[in-house]
């Protein structure tokens, strides 16, 4: 794809070539025209000979002046046996060398002059004076650049150069400024709060640097819109979720103020709601930190098998109190790179959720295996499962399948959302599906270290 640099370079290069081509064409046309009007040297030599024979050397001087007036831009040199112009004007180096060769070859000493001889050395006509002195006539232009120095050629070249460079510069300025103006307008609109502001397909489809800039701007604007929308949704959900424990706290306080109230029971209720509120705020802060710009996360070696064993042991204590079990048999040690606490939190959220909803007297099955270079953690409960249409939504913040039941069980609706975010930050995947035997199966896939 042609870059902006290449387009600018080609534009100026093409404009320069066109100006040079025009200059050369005009100069060549002028040169050809001048060549067609080039005086006949033999005819002029005859005129010079007649003037010399009739009027002598003084008349020949006058003839040279008159002929140069008759043919502007031409010099007429009459060279004698000395190899010098009779007017003592300096000869061009080429003419001087040619006159010396004629003299050395004896042309200036022959009588009569050999004008009719086929001699390749003789390129100019010869004529003689009464005393037998031989002369030759040489005609020269003012210079090889004389066609370019003439006024009409300079006017044409200047006009063409102005037109070509003007058109090229206008096109180039338009090509660069138009998308930049659109980008500036979109940036101002975005800064003013219009989250739908985009540069548009007209410019983002371009294949140069400006097209890349337009696509990056549109991507940035979409990310900002998504981030702000997500923050607003999260703020609304947080406000809603915080009201519930606060409302229960107020109820417990109201009951505690009644005469003959069971103060201890209400204090226990207040303590429980305070703990739930603290857990909810902690998870909110954790999720907010994870959902901001992509953070720089630690990447330390982690023995995933040992970590999973620790999480299972903690979950078994909670499960045993509710007549539930957690089945887990450690296998080979699998290693991955990540943050120990974040990975532990991601797994623990899923496992505690499974323990919470599995039926009393049943067991949550936990497994870990190496599947094509990825660690696959499967956690399967024996609970009621999740409607198929909601399997992907359970990883969204504050989403609950059975809202009242989740609250009663102590859930905040944030655990699975934190799991999905942590797994995603480490280039993993998490998915949920209803098990064939009933209950919910959640699979966490994380890339193993390649060392």
C-alpha cells in the first residue's frame, strides 16, 4: 500500500519531471525553429567575398556588423591564415581548434581555395582576397542555452511550472488536510461528550498513514464509549447492590430499638450485613481495577496443581458444614506464569459458587489436566444448573439467575465476573455449560508456561 511519504515524494517528483519535460520540449522546439532559420553559410561566404573584393577589409568589417544585426543571437567570425578572427575577437575553443587544424593542413595557403573538394576536414566555406589570402567563415550561436534564455521560452516555462506545481500542491494539501479536518472535528465532538463521534468509512478505508490514524481513532472512540458505558452500568449496579445490605442494616437497627428486642440477634444480623457489605465493596474495587485499562500484571511461575489443592482444601471446610463434598485428585504438577493471588481468586470464586449451589449430600467434582499446552480446570456441581440462554450472562457483573436465592446464599454477583476478567487478562478462556448429569460445569483454560 502506498504510504503518505511515498505519495508526497511521487507528487513532487512528478511535478519536477513535468516541469523539466516542458522546459526541454520548449527549448527543443525553439532550437529546431532556430535551426530552420539558420543562415546559409555558403551564401554568406559569397556575400563576404564580394564585399571584400569590392570594398576591401573595411567593407568586410561593416558586413560582419550588418549580418550580426540581421541574425540576432549569431556570431560571424572571419578567420584568416593566422587562425584568428579579423576583428580580433576571441574564438570559442572549438572554433579555435578547428582553425588551427585547417592551417596545419594547408588550406589557408592554397590557390584557388578547395571549396569543391570532398575533404572531411573542411567544414566551413573558404574565400580569397585579391592578394590570394584565404579566409573562412564560421557562424556560431550565443550559447547552447540561448533557447532557454529567450523571453518567450522563460515565460512559457514559468507559466507551466506555476500551473503544474499549483495543481500538485493543491491536490496534495487537499489529500492531507481533508481527513485531518475530519479527524479534528471528530476529536472535538468526542471531547464534547458525543461518544458516537467517528471519522467514518470514507477516510478509515484509506491505506496510507492517515487511514491508519482514522482507524485507530475510531477504535479508540469505540473503546472509550464501551468503557464509559461499562462504568455507568457498573455504577448503576453498584448503587442498586449497596442499597440491599444498607436497607437490611436499617431494618436490623429499627428492630434493635424496639422495647424488649433481642439485641444480640439484631447485632448478629448487623454484623453479617456489614461483612457482606465489606465483601461486596472489596469485590467492586477489585473488579474496577481489573476492568480499567489493561493493567501490567505480575507473571511469576505458579504450580497450578498445588494452588488448586489449597483452594480445594479451603472449600472442603465450607462444604463439610453444609453436608457437601469436593472431589479432587491431584495429578502431575502443571506450571503457568501469572499472579498467584489473582489466579487463586479466579478459581476460588468458581469453586465456592459450585459449593454454594450443589445439592446437600452431593459432591463438587474438580479436575485438572494438560490439554494441548493449556491447563484445563473443570469444576462441576450437582445443582439446578443455568438456563441455556443465560450461560454467557452469568459472567457479567451483578448478574444473577435467581436473584433472591443468590442473596440468601451470600453471593454478590461479582465473583464470576472477576474470574472472567482475570482469565482473560492471562489470555485464557472461561465458559459454562450444563452438565449431562445435571448441575453446572465451568471450565477455565489457561496457557501453561513453555519453559
